[in-house]
């Protein structure tokens, strides 16, 4: 299921995040790379977000294409991310990918940990 129509997708992949992924993939010189966002147990609030580059999408992964690059999310993580936005920012505290998650009832100061 690959589409660039965010309205039909359970999670949004911003243009800014996609452009940064495209830049990083070009630096790695591996066009097969995809940005994988996932949720794991742990962190100071119970769950934490993770980002990694992966060369393949697994069966059942949701895939969103934007700017010629792919975001993939596994089904277990997706249930915690529905309605969320995967974004990228550069600021005084550095640059990072992050998730704006409407399902999170609390988050920690670092922004990478949350609870539901």
C-alpha cells in the first residue's frame, strides 16, 4: 500500500522530514534505504520512539512515499502512532526526526518518550 495522499493515511510524513530523508539517503549512496519509525517499550514515560534506516519493508508494514522516499511503520508500532505526524526540525538543540502524537497522554522533556 503505497500512496502519497496523507488524508487517507493513519500517519503523516511531512515534506520537511521527507526532504531530510532524501538528503541522508543521497549521502549514504543507497537508494534502497527507507526511514523506519517504530515504538518500543522503555524510556522515561513507558514507550519511546525510534528511527532507523532499513533497506526493506516487511510484510504488513505501512508505507508512505513522499519526495521519492519511503517511510515504513510496522503494524505493532502503527497502533500507537495513528493520527500522528513524523516530522524533522533543526534548532538550537540540534536536528532530529520526531513524532507529534495525539495519542500520547504524557511525554518527557526529550520528546522521544511517551505514555498512552
